C-alpha cells in the first residue's frame, strides 16, 4: 500500500507540473505542435501589404534587407495554402552560393548537400509544421527541394513555389525560374539586392523587380529598415552600413 501511495503521489506531482507548464509558461509545452499555437500577424504596414499580395497575386517579388520577415512570411503563406488545399505541394529553391567562403565537397544525397543552404527554410518550416509533419512531407514529396540548376524545363502546377535568396541568381536564372510557374500555382521570390554574394553586375534581382513592377497579377513589395523584426540594432545598423 505504501508503494502504491508513493507511486500515486509521484504521478500527481508530474500532472501538476505539466498543468502548471501549460497554463503559466510562456513557451508552449513540448508535446504540442507550435504551428497550431501561433497566429502569424504582420508587424508593420509593409508586412501587411506583403501578406495580402501573396494571397491575391500568383507572383510576388519581395525585396528588402535582412530581418524583415521575407522568408518566414512566405513559408507561413505556403503552409497555409497547403493546409487549406489550395496547393498540393511546396517547392523550395535556393541558389547554392556561399557567403564569401568555400565549404568544399559536401557528402550525402541532394537533400543533405543542400541542407546548409536551406537551413533558414527548414527552421521556418519546422516552426510552422513541427518536426514530424515536416519529415513526412519531405519523404512523400509534398515538400520538394528543387535546386536552381535542376529547374529548367519544369512546369510547376498546383504548387506554392518559394525562390529564396534570389539576389544570388543571375538575370538568366531568374528569368528561367519565373517561367516555371504553372496553373493554380503561387510563386514568391525573395531577396536583398544589397546583399548579393555575386559580383554586383551579375545579380539580376534588382533588374527583375524593376521590369515586373506595375504588371497585372504581379506584386513587387519593397520592405525597408523600419520593417526589421530582429534586434532593434539590426535596423539601425542597416541604415548606416
């Protein structure tokens, strides 16, 4: 009887601690998926314009400095479109360009080779889907990694296509990527023309943004230092660097 009472007391203590965590802790409990606990809302007027543009237009080009939420808001829109049935898959593409360093040969399959370059996308997807659903979608092809080099000749129907770090693509590469857009699909292209890892004259993002601006069914959204959602110092530094 004494052992049973001791066991019961331990279980009660565990349950009480769990209830306390659920009710009083700011962070969500580990056994719940964060993607269902957060409601993404714009934190600036330009972010609101961006979210509305992604919902309304088949193609959105987002230009802005680091920390303005370009990639994260695009990932949120992609997950919402997938969950609502608007699209049947998410296609992620990002140029494999290093930021001034040479990583050398990377072992593994295509997913493992691209993992260092796609880490910001994985972090956002994991935040919105949870690790288990993310692995499932990667395994069954619902979320697809599509390197820029392998995109030529494809038609992406019923897809949400995210082209991230587009400032590291040439004009020819961006033109090729834009023309992959198929029926019932949404494409979002994000990048910061001021932070290209190519020679400035090789990056095609700024030119693409100018040429597409004003076209019907295309939104070109420009974020600025005031839209930075990282540490306040980031926005102040960007204004002087």
